[in-house]
């Protein structure tokens, strides 16, 4: 690629208009008006990536609904749950990918999937993939950006990267999703009542655990934002690495990680290993405190709810740094460990005084 003056023409403001990048976009069928608007807003590189990933709008909602045989009102609801635009009448907001997705929705509806629950699954999946997309973009941004890049160089390099990445995305995402589905099927025990009614209950008896970094909020006042973000990312990394199946890492939110498991010993091993690896990090990471409870909880939208979840959360707040506190129900299901009986606690939002036990760190 040449950086000479023959490849660019001066702009009125003294900058440079990247002609080669604009020619590439025209070759992809992007109208001059769209290119001009992107140029004026300084987002030609972003437009190049958008086009490379098939993101330019070509279809209206009504046309997409007609071609996919999905009612327009319902399709709008599903696409909004997927994070797609909410277009005005006749607006060409949707891509060929949107059309393929709409056709997949039609197949799922024909297979008997309930409409409302399908929208919820789309919403949850969209939220998860949005986080994944942000991580991928940050990774690619750091890898592809070069000091002193012109707008043309950056745009072409981003577009080339997107072209190379696009075929890998279905393999990448499909692999991860299939793995989680396999693990979920193995962990789902279908009861006699569920077989009788023909539907799965969202409520299960499980162990729930929270691991909370001590003093994380205070660190936000002492450290640079990047350092605080690094600590949160490190917690998420270590939480995922220490999971002992069938325990699942439900989510990480800043300074906390949530785990659920049908088997209490696996849950206890998970949080014990997390406590140990965080201790091994030394001064680079704050200590963690853990709360565990066992009982009924309801799974919805990829998250868990109910009194057991609330109890585990409240016990976590009561724990000291590097301490694992658990209810008697947890201790009964992992009796091989040495649990120390602690005094009963008054916990916010929990009726009555709760007896807790501590699992001290091993030497």
C-alpha cells in the first residue's frame, strides 16, 4: 500500500480524503451519500468494517417479514430483543443477516417453540454476545492499530481483518454454545413430575455461592480506572478457570462472581480454589470473601433468583476477608471438610437469625 500523494487528495480542512478506501466502499455497493456522511463524521474505517461484516441496511421491516413469513409486529419485537434497530416505516434498516435470522425464527416457531419465551432467549443471547463482541473489538483494535495510521490505512486494515474474521465467527460462537448446551443437558435432571406435565420446571434445589472482592469500591478511589478494570477482568478470568463441574459460573459483575451447582462439594471446591489463587496473586489482587447457601432457586434468562440466592448474597457480606461462610444445609452436603461453627447472624432481608459455618483456608 502506498502512502504517497497520488493515493489521496487534500480536504478543505487540511486533512486527507482516503480515495482508495472510498473506492473500496463503492465497489461494495455503498452509495456516495453514505460514504460522504461517514467521511464528514470521521467514521470511514468503521463503515468499512460494517460493510465487511454485512452490516449495511438493504431491507425494510415489512419486506423482511414478508420474505421470512414472520408477522411484522412479532419480528420487530424479536429483532429489538436481538439489539437490532427499531426502524420507521419503509426505512432500509435490515441486512441479509437479519433476513436469515428471521427465517430461522420462522423455523423455530414452526417447531413449536413458544413466542414469548423465544423472545426472552433472543434477548439473553444478545446480551451475552454483546459482551463477547466488545471483547473481540478491543482485541482487534489493539492488534490492528499502528502508530501514525492514516484513516485509509486503518480502514483498509480493519476491513481486511473483518473479512478474515467473519468466516471464523460461526465456528467460534457455535463451538462455545454447543459446549454449554452439552454441559447443561448433562446437569439437567428431569423429574417424574416434569415428565408427567411435559415441561421443565425453572426451580431447582442447588447450591449458590457468591465471591466478592474485599475493598473493591475503595480501590476505585485510589487506582486509575484502567487498573480497576484490570482487577475486575482478572477476577472473571480466575473465576472461570477455577470452576469445578458441574458448577457453573453464572456471571461476574465488577467485584463479584456468582456460582451455582447441583453438587455442593463441587461448589465448595470451586470457591476454595478461587480463594487460593487470589491469595497467590498477592498484592495485585484484593482478598475474596464467600457466602454459600443451599435450597430452591429459579433460573430465568440465564440468571438465578429466589430466597436461596438472596441468602448466599447476604452471607457473603457478613464474611471476613478470605473467609468462606456457609449455611448448615451446605455443611451437611460436604461433611468431609472441617467446618467451624460460628454464631448466628442477623442478615438484612432474611427472617430470623441464621447459623453459619466457616471453612478456613488450608495451609
